[in-house]
């Protein structure tokens, strides 16, 4: 039982569990008896599932099915015998895969992976609108605590992920690097090793199991909903760029820049889905002529732009199919599609060392204004400074915060088709990762105050590309 944030053990756990099962059954029955009510619930669930995914817990769908098998189409008598039959039926349904911190009763200290699995099983239960399964929280839950076991690295300089405990010093905190590594970033793997954040007894075992699981996902698996598809869009940025790409893109510094960009984008994704995702605890009429002037350069990652284009179309088509797309938003999606198609076209020309047209050069020259005018958004929406807590560590009463900061500026040298080399400057996203007391979880407003007054240190990998 959860009261005022504290887990209280019931005097009679079996009786309490039976009462809660009856309550869940009554809620489900009410939905079944009222088609209009169920339709409203189902619409909310379907749209949020399209965005973030299915619930990680049992809900009305599962209870309807189970109750149909136990009670049939007749009247429902929630007596002890029938509740026991329903309990047995529900026990066969899937268990949650992410520990959310509630509904688990009182336990001895969780010291082994087996105990952690038992605790996870104990949280199995009814959620009216359950928090959704997301892959990064799943990764975090498997790469912390009893799953990775005790720290084996340098005791003089413990890593960011280290947690002191009277029962053993283990990996109390995940890192965004964990998710990026399992999405294919070799630089993330490097930094986890370099910073000793992988120096735990069973980290490599757990990581290998997750790597095997994630490597078997097909493109369809990665596009099961918009959350997964967003992550899938970022994967090309985490690849190593070989021959054929601009020289600056083949450096470790650029790979670290791409890693920070991906972490910042993932932070925005967590921020925008924080209520649903389950936490591990116009143009001018005339166009100037540029000739052979160096106007600008598009980072040539056509696979990334193609995946963003697919994500945009998936979003628009899905919302339209559910009758949840208004005209203004539809026009925004169409505009975004045109811009992504143009970025694909230009980046492919650059990789083929083709001369850009005057129209291409003008597009790059006016890109900021084109984006600003083609998408309806207010000043608040355009702010790059936001924060989201992604993991709770109750023993030390801390949360892991991921934040995006002010836009940085990067300068690169690039070659044009006639052999000349120029410098180009452009904005890059910034990313922060730090711990914060549970009682002081940050809002965007508080985060912006912190950025102005006393910002946290930037991650170590930023030093390779930022002075």
C-alpha cells in the first residue's frame, strides 16, 4: 500500500491483495457496462500508446479477458473462491519488465538479481492507465543494483554511477551512455570504460545479454511506436563515418559531438513523454545569386534525415487515422516533410561531391528563417533548455537528471567540389547529466535558473570538441 510516498505493509497482505483485485475488477466491469466510457478510455490509451507504447502493467484489457474466462458471460460474484480463480488466471499474464517503485510491499534488502526479479514480479497488478514500457528505462533497470553487483574499479576515484551502501558498493545510477551504447555507439562504450562506469562485477554479462536482445530487433520492432521510432532515427548519428564522408566527420571529436547531440535529443524525448513513460525507479519573392561563394554546408547524414522523414510521416498518418490531426498540425507535418526531403537531397549531393544549385545555396543561407516560418511554434516551444529526471535511487534519495542547455557553436573545415577548403560555423545542442535530491526534482524553470547561476559540469566527452 502506498501512502504519502511511503510503502506500508498491510496487516493482512492476502486480504489486502484480494480487496485490490476486487477493486480492479469493479473498475473493469464499469468500463464494460458503459460503452461510451470505455470508448473514451480506449481513445486516450490508443493515442498515448501510439506515442509512447503499451503499458508495462496489467490494465483493463487484460482484466476484461481474464474475467471473461473466469466468469463467462453470466453474473459476477466476487467471492473468495472466484477471486482465487481470477488470481490464478491473472498469474499467467506477463509481468512488468521495469520496476516502478510501487505496489511491492515490504522486502528485505535486495542483494541478488533473483531477488530483484521477485520484487519485480511482486509489483504485478492493475493500473488504470499504466506507465509505458520504454527501452531506455528497461536498459537502466538491468544495468544497476543487484544485476550488475559490486564495483571492481579504482577505489580512489569512484565513477558517476557508483553508489555506497552498507550492503555493498554497487552501480546505483545508470548513464545515458548505457542506452547510446546499446543503440550502436562505440564512443559510448569507450567512455563507459574510460570513466570506469562499466567496472562492475556483472556489468559485462548484463550488457552482453541486452546487446544480444537489442541486436535482434528488426526495423519493424524499432518502429512499433513514435518513442521507439525517435530512438531509431538517432542511430545513424551514432555510427562511425568512414571513407566518403567529410574528413571532420571521421574524427573522434565529431563522434563525441554526435553522441552529445543524440543524448540531447533523447533528453527532449524523455521530457516530452515524462507523464507516460515508466521511469526505472514562407520565402521572399526574389532569390539572390551566390555563384561560387561559400554559403554553407549541410551535415551529410541522409540516413538520419530519411529516418526523421519516416517518423514524420508515421506520426501524421497515425494521428490522421485516429482522427486526432487538426489542419494546422497537418500543414506543419507537410512543411517538415518538404524540409527533410531537401536536406536529404543536399546531403546526398555533398557526399557525391556535386556542385550545389543556387536554390540549394539559398536554402542553406535562409534555413533558420525557413524553419521558423514553416512551423507554428511560440517562443517557449523553441527554447532549448529543458530537463527530465529519468531514474530514481531511493536509497540515497537522489534522482538522475538529464538536461539540455544553451546551444553551442561548432566550427568545421569542409571542402567544396572545386577543391577549395572553407570554415563553416553552426549550432549544436548541449547536454548535461547530474544527480539531484529526490525532494528537489527540477522543473524547466528551476533548471533554467540553475543554468544561469551555477550550471553543473558538462560530460567529459564534450572536452574533445569544445574549448
